[in-house]
C-alpha cells in the first residue's frame, strides 16, 4: 500500500483532548502557513507516566534535555523514510530544542496529546477476515473502541522490545477474545482457556501478509508525536477454528463483531483513523494474489 501522505487529524476532535486544535491553513510543512500557532496539549496520563519520575512509566520525559533529544529522540526509527531514520532537516522547535516533526504535516497541536513518545509511536493492526458462512459476504473482525466509540481493527501499541508478531496476537487475543478476562472462572479455568486461545492464535497468525507499514491518520497525532503501524492481514479458511470461534470483547474494546466489508455497513464506512484504507488495500492485494494464482 502507498504511504499515507495526507491527513485529516487537524480537523478532528478527541474526547480526551481538553484543548482544541488551532486552525491549519496548509498541512504540508513545505507550504507557508503564516501565523500558524499550534495549541499545546499533553494529557495528564502522559505526564504522570514520565519514565524519569515513575518507575513503570511508559512516557518520555515532560521536560526535555539536550542529551535526551540527541541520544534518544533523534535515534528513533520511523517507517516513513526509506532508511528508517528520521530526517534531521525536518524538525520543529519544542521547549527550545529541534525535535522531529509529523511526517505528513501540521496538526494544529503541539505537545504529545495522549502519545507517550516524541516522534513515532508504534502500533500493530491484525486484520482478520473471512467469508461469512451464511451470506458468503467478506467480513472482518472489528472492535468498538472504548475511548472514541469508533469501530476499528483490534490493534494496539507495540510494547518496548516486543516483536510485532507478538503484539498482533496479544492485541487480538485481549480485545477480540478477552484473554485477560474470565470473570467468575477459577485461575485454572482461566489458564486453560488462555492456553486454548493462544494455541489457536499461533495456528491462525502463522501466515499473514503485511499490507502496510507507515503513518496512520490517528486523532491523537500532534506536530511532534504521531502513530505508525504495521498492518498484517489474515484471511481465514472456513475450516480454521477462529472462523467460527465466539468473539468476546475485552481490555480496551467495548464490543467486538464480524462486520461486513461493504459500503452498506456504516461501522465499516466510518472505521477509525486510516483503518478503512488499510482494509481496502488488504482486500485488493488478496484478490490480486488470487488472480496471479
Ligand atoms: C491506531 O491506533 C493504530 O492503527 C492502532 O489500531 C491503534 C493503536 O492504539 P490503541 O488501540 O492501543 O489505543 O493508530
């Protein structure tokens, strides 16, 4: 799939963002936007998780130092350049330092919003599809996000030092199969269910196709912190256990369902962030592969 080179985040709102975005006249940094003055917002959850203050903190320091910016921030990777390195000529000033800027352009907001890292914040999106056993319609597993209420691919953030393949299984398990739940069950019953689900996920998630790696038009993005994802597509054959396994929403997901991949399905039409585009590209790639075969 082609990289995402435009966004709509500057026009978006997020329920947890108590500050409105400033007006953006021109998204690309290469075009002038006279008087552009992004609103500043870093969520209290990010501030409270400053890793230099909090033992298990998952966020970068709130107060930047020259060392942190030079040794950590600029050393980070991105999927948006060919060599995976941040381009030092693309920066904005923040707290008096040059920091990497959003690869697509202005968002109307600086600070990190709800994102922990300056620069790219990495996610993984497992796109699971099947043909509905009854109607034959192409369907995908989607969750209703607890934060925004949007339907989405059941993706999640890649934990530090975690392989993307592990994130894909973990997030799908937690959000669509409730591997963390099991209310009322004994620890043995929970462990038994988890082992069964893990085995099924290992089997199902063996042979995925990477459909996209790059920037996501996520409503949390700011000028200095943004989401990038790896989306992997798994199309289930009818005989695969997961194709008929009962889905159960867990963790950050309020609901989970098989939804039709169709413009007649409003949950599909309004998928979160860039997810509709990811699904369309995955399906086109799948059909192209089948044509070749
Ligand atoms: C999106 O945010 C990604 O595509 C992924 O689906 C998701 C990860 O964030 P959380 O679901 O963990 O909030 O940009």
